[in-house]
């Protein structure tokens, strides 16, 4: 790939600011939305792309006004229905469409190119044209679609969610009526991975719990880093009981949410855990993470994980490949062995929504779920204002993996979380 690659988190922030500025300035658009890889929750995107709708006669004035938004440093020469500006945070492209054509334009500009190519060929075989010109509404009106649903319907298909539009079998599945009923944000009843200022989180436990209440969650787990984790600050073993007292007091003060006292314990080089069993047993839920494995061989990494997965006190393996989108592809692992062990032992594996993780990614999550592994979707949030958006990224990533609601542990209630933990702890 050429050009700068932009992380999902950064792309989202840039797009949100530009949309807010455009709406505030009133630049003459009926609608303005994010499209491209950002709308598909791609972990990194080549560019931030927006789609606006205005009458064709107004396109030139819209482009002029867009180029004057506060974040814009300079604009490249405008093309007929799109223009790219350099902002203080990177390039942003605005595509323009006309009223009545939003659905076709949304599908076109959301991509992926593989998905759109499939649709174009399909349209052609039906005697319809789905091209850049039709999307602008300047030629054949036959695919004039106000909604994406209408466009897919004209092509004889049910609606395909943006996160699935990756050219990975979604059109064939749609044809056969086999599209999954994807998990959605509304299905998420709590967050099982958050940090407080007992480790490297920015905010106090009470603030994180308050943010979870604001999101309407039924439960939230506070899961700070264990003592020897390579984080800027960690939870000392001697402080665990103090943290528990703080959480107990909060349970009385905030009775409308279940607060789980959890931990993100590090997996040591021999596969043992950073805290001993007596201490781990005191937590309501235990997440295990392997943060220090770069450079380790595949067999060794796999063995370290397997030992943790088989530990009766480990409930969730977090960000399993430890990848950094756009920078590190993740550990080399025998994923099939990990999935088999996780499914057999009742250990969940995480889709982590922090933009620096987005791990498991869609492809890996899809394989895990197919192997019978229970999926957890978490924010791995370190500051209150990110709790909602990082869960949104996590859900989007899971949807890229065709994950359905029933495959996700935290679409269940607090009782189901506790039962999941107890099943593994109970002697076999
Ligand atoms: Zn971690
Ligand atoms: Zn974490």
C-alpha cells in the first residue's frame, strides 16, 4: 500500500471533527457521512473519506466552502464530484452525490473495491449500470436509490452490512440467505476489560463505573494490570485488597450496576501467571495477556498461551495476537491449537476495541467462533471518554468477523458472566 496509513481511531477522530465543522459552518449539504474503510471499521485506512449530498448546481459552492473549514490547510484541485483537502491531521476527501442517489453513492464509496466490483458485474449481468457516473446521478437513472437497502434489492440481494463488504464471501452468502445476524452495540450489556488509576488508566474506578452507567451497561469489570506487566503503572499484589475495598464501597454507592473486580494478569515467560492462585481466586474475573512476546518463536508463544488457557482461573485471553494495526502483524501462533484449547476449557477470547489492538481482527475472530470459542468484546479502555467509542470499534471489528450475538459472552447478563467464570473454576 502506498501513502500514509491512518489508524481507525485517528480516522474516526478526523472524520468526526470535519463533519462537525461542516455542519456547524452550514456548507450547503443535505447529508454528510463517513464512508470508505472507516465505515467498514477497517483497522487502518488509506484516506479519510466523506460523502455529502447536494444538488448538482450547488457542488462547486459546497467545494469552495469545504476548502475553507478551519482544519483545512490547503486544498488540492477539485475534481467534478470529489475533492481532497490537506487538514492539520492529514488528507480528507469529500465525495459529492445528488438527492435521490444517496444509497448508490453510499455503497459505491463505502467499498471495499472487491465488494463493489462484484456488485458492478452483477448489475451488468442484469442489464443495469452501476458505475461512477450512475452514482453521481448524471447518466442512467435506473439505479437511482435513496437507500442502500433499495440498491441491494434492485440487485436481488438483501442488505449487506458495511463491515461485511470485504469480498470475503458476503455476496454468495447473501444470495443463499446465509448472512449472519450480526452482533450490534445494542446487544452489549457490559464491558469486561477496563483500566483505572490503580494501574495505567487515567481515571478513578468510580469515574470508570460512572461512564459505564452512562452507557446503560448492567455490569463493568475493572481489570488493572498485574504487578510485572510492561505498563507505565501496575497494580501491586499488596494493593489488591485495598482496591477490593474501594470497589465494595462503590457497590453500595452505585447499586444499579454490577461492578466486577477483575484483573489483566500477565502471562510470564514460562506460561505461569504474574499473580499466584490464592490472589487470583479473589477476583471476580481473570483476563490473561501476553504483552512481552515479540521475537519469541511460534512454538514457545503457543505453549505460553496454552498453559494460561488451561489454568482454571483464567477466563479470557485478551488481544490474543497482540498486533498493532499498520505496524506489527501480531505474534506467530498456532491459532488452531489455541482455539481448540479455549473451546475445550471454557476460556473466552477477546475482540479488543482499543484502536492500537483491534485484536482479534475480523478474520481471526471468525475462525475462533467457528472453532466454538466464546467471544468477548471489550473496550480495554483507559479513560472515561473513550469507553463508548472503543466498544463501538470492538463491535465493528467483531462484525467484520461475521460474529453473531449468541457467540458473544457479554451480550448476556451479569449472572451469565459469573456462571461462565464458575464453570471453569469448579473442579471437574
Ligand atoms: Zn493488554
Ligand atoms: Zn488492558
